[in-house]
């Protein structure tokens, strides 16, 4: 296939094959394993609703069939065939990220004498709402989030914990915890040290992907599967779990738990804690609206709409009693009607998702109070890079 027209004809022929289905997303990944246990899979560049010609070529070259989520191993010979099939584009290869990845894999693929067994896989996603079937799919979906192809909750991660292995993440790559002692002995006699950064099912996002236009002061504080949009700044004490993150400019100095989504131009102060969905029986998926401010050591178990502020040290839970007031500090009900003091009490859950609220703690009686927020915050633009 020396011409683009010939390549297009080839793709059309593959796509016309009976039973062929275009994938929603796909990518080539470098898999590290020990026996039958997957240690990790790195997908350098995932394609989401794009590059369907490459998808057809990879399915044809590897023999992948069907329309169910899954993967196939890719040999060096198959990579070479795929690269050769792109010959019409070799003169402008820098314009085609998928061809670049194939070329890089070809230049580096070998059989290294290391603890990890390394090979290449091609993963194809057809149904984003299916539970995670295996570790390869788990790593693929987590990297769909960290590469910003979908927002948190944009695909199913059901079952991911059960499919990923617990790993000792080291300067020698991922190692099964039960093999760590033996590998340390081998390294010692080679004059090397094995340093363990953490033992977990999830690696650090920055070791797989760094989104454009973000600052992350401590890589250990952002798990793979976090969604860090352009303009996000994560300070040393900030933390973002997987399937959680930001939609745009955000200052993260507190904890963004699993399931939480933070809106544009919002600020989570030091020590902030947002209730997630992984433990404690909480089923409410929490979102923080645009231009919200949570002061130092504040927190919430309810969603906040646009322009809300929670004062420092105040925690708003769904079951908390909240005293409502208007701009003149007069008691009102949930609809803003004037009422007697004591008739202005609601549960925090009734304020879920409402806009322009200011939550304060009354120092004279200890009541959690809420009234209209007189102003919205402005982030310091110099702190939110967009390189």
C-alpha cells in the first residue's frame, strides 16, 4: 500500500467484512506480567472515537474478531506488518501518533532478562458501560480517564479492584509483594537497591501520563485514573483518587475522594475533605460546582452548585441540621419565605446541588448556618498553567 488511496481501500475492505464492528476506543499497550498475573499495562496513546482506519488495520493484522471488549497480544512480526501497511504515511509520520507509537514499539521491543515478562497488547473497547473483565481492561479504562477522554463516571469501573493485583511499586518496576525479598537479594549482589514507593493496586498517574497544562507538586498524591483537566494545580497536601478529578482550573489542597468531580475555577483549601463513594456506605455522587470555595479543613457530604462557599473548619453532611437565613440574617424556609426562628431548620441533603450558598458556623450557639453567598471567588490565573 504505497498510496493513501490504496490504504483507504484496504480499510474499507476490512470494515466491510461480515461481523466487523468499529470500536469506541482502542490502543496499543505495553504489558508487564509475572506468570499469569498482570503487573501493569501502559497505553501511551488511547484513541477515543477516532482513528478508525488504524483500528481496522490492527484488528486485521492481529486477527482480533468480534464486538466484545477485549484484547489480543501483538507480536513483533505483526507490529512490523502494521507499520509496513502504513507506508503511504511514512513521509509525514510525525503527523500520525499511532504510527509513531508502532515505530517506537518496534525499535524497542525485545525479550529483556528482567523480573517482569513484557509484551505488547492491543485492547478494543466497544461498550464503555460493561464491568471490568480483566486487569488489561482495568488499566485501559483508568488511562482513558487520566488521558481526559472521559469525565469521572464516563465509563464503568465496576469490579476494577477485584481484577487488579496488589503490587509493590519500585525503582525496578512493579513486583509482586511475595517476590520482593528474593528480588532484593538478587539486586544486592548486583550492587543495586530496590526502593519501594508504595504497595497498592493503583500506581501513580504521573508514571503513566501527565496531562497538558497541569501542576502536580507530589506525584504520590494523584492515583492513575484521576482526571486532571487543563489548569489543575495539585499542591503537596492535595489528593485526587481514581474516577475523580477536575473539569478545568482548580486549586486542590485537600482531598478529592473517589467519585467526586470538581468544577471550573474552584478552590479546595488545605485539609479539605470531600466524601467519596468507596466506603462508609455513601451512595451520593458528589460534585463541586464552578467557582466554589471550601476553606481550610472544611468538607462536604453534599453536592455544591455554582458559587458556593463553605467556611474554614465547617463540614456539611447530608444529615446535618442547617439553620437558614436571608441576606439580612433573618430566618427563612427552604423556599426563602420568612419564618420564625426554629422553623428555618433543614437537613443538609435538602441543599444538595443548590447555588450561591454560604455555609458558616455560628460561634455564639454552634449552629451550622446557611445564607446567600454575596460573592464568588476568583482564582489567581498565574497559578494555573495552560502550557
